[in-house]
C-alpha cells in the first residue's frame, strides 16, 4: 500500500503538469492569433494605400507640367519658327485688343489723298522735286510708339478742332536737315549735313514748323470730303515725354510717309489715336466705289430721273361702308348698294393704302374724272 502522503504528492504533480500543458497551449494559440491579426491589419493597410494611389492617380495625371520648349513658345521666345508673324505667346494676347486699320476702309483712301496733296504742296513749298510715298499704316499702342521713336526728332502736337482731340506728327532728323538744306539754298546732289549732339536752333524749329503747317493743311483737305475738320498746330517738342497726348495703353493708328527730294529726304509719322477718330468712325467704316467720297451724284441723278418716270396707280374712294358678312355673301348680279355720297361730296385718292389727295368727281368728255382740290396732310414722317 502506498502511504497517503505519497498519493497527495502524485496528485499535485499531475495537476501541475496539466496546468503547465494548458498554459503552453494557450500561449501558443494566443501568439498565433496575434500574428494572424497583425498580418490581416498589414494587408488592409496595403490595400488602402493601393486604393489611395489609384484614386489620386487621375489627379496626378491631370496635373501636367510644361517643358522648357512649351514655356518659351508661350512667352514668345521661340526662335525656331520661320513664319512671317514674329509675334507669339503673351505678345499676341496683349496686342489682340488692338483694332486693325483695315476695318476702316475709308481711312486708307484719306491717306492716299493726303499723299497726292502733299506731293503738290511740298513741291511748291520747297521749289524742288518732291516725291511722297505711303510706306505703311499700322495699329500700335501709344506708349510703344513713343519708345520706338529714333532720337533726335521733332514731335508736333496738333488738335482736331471739330473732334476736340489731339494727334501727333513726328519728323525724323534726316528730313529735318534735308528741309533746312533745301530751304536755305543747299546744293543739289549733295546729302544734307547732320550735326548731332546739339539742340535744334530757332531757325531750324521755325522752318520745320512751317513744313508741319503745310502738312496739317493737306490733312484737313484730305478729310474734307468725308468730314470737314481743321487741324490746328499746337506745339513743337523734341522730347517724347512732353508730347504725350494719350495714355500709353491706348491704341492709335500710325501712318509712315516717305518724303524724297532727289538724294535727300526722310520720314514723317502721322499718329492719330482711335479716340480722335471716334467722331467719324461710322464714316470711316463705310465702303466706297471708285475715287468718290460719300454720295455719288451720277447715281442720284439717274435714280431721280427714273423715279419721275415711274407709273403708279391711284384709287378714287367714293364712299366706305361697314356691312355684315352675311349681307356681302347675299350680293348678286343686279344688287344695289346705296352710297352715302352725293355728287358734291369730296372723293379721296389713295396710292396703295396711303391717302394722297382730295377732289370732286366730274366728267371730262366721255371719261369720268376727278378734280384735285387739296392734298392730304399725313403729318411729320416718323
């Protein structure tokens, strides 16, 4: 027989082994479950990242970065383009608001007329053979034009009296010295001597002012068939900053004229802001035929002659009545309508639906006639 103490020890040993085995099993299962849970969480995080990348991928693809060539083309620095229009990029956007002079067809006719008038007047002014030619007509911003003027030069500010605005005439140094040389008796066949680095003298300014007054008179005569206007000389400047007649961003039309006197000559720029031409804008927009301005007298005379020969029908209204539609349908051949007019009543003569005259009915030979006594006053025309 086993003593009672030994049995107790054996039972305690068995219980301890069972608890130890259970503890080992629980620890292993808990560790495995934690490993599985961590793996599941990491998989979920990876899926979320992939989904985030997929959702943000269209936004990243839509945000496109320009390369250097595209940036240069946008800013107008593309030197490889061989097209005639050298403007590109931002410069085109800034100048897109300018109105081309070609939208004013009558303006070119005015300048052509100015060239012909100046050729005659400058020949009389200089007593020399003068040829005037039109180089170009362009639209430009006023500030850009002032910055592009080659100095030294003389700038004349003039005012259009009827339009209540100003214009600008620029005479370059070549033409200044050529005119002075011609007016003061310089030899023909020799180029005018240019003296740079000194201000213009009073004699030079007065001679150039006389020439500008001649040009302004021709300019007034060129616009006269279109709209009578007097261009008055205001002042003469040598610094472009003192000749500011408009805001730098305002658009203007620049006409460049070339004046040649045998081997001497130069250029004259005529600048007219669009604000100056606004009062005659509607006239400058009209089209023309031939060399005539505005109205064509030959066509007007022909139209008037043909209108006098036009035949029109006159209707003599003896009386008007209001009848029911059933009575009108009951009318037959031989039916009689009693009129409210007497032989002495006035009869109205209509041309179409327009009343023209009032008269009395009578007889002339075998014909029924109407003697006109008065004209119907239709009131003022709308």
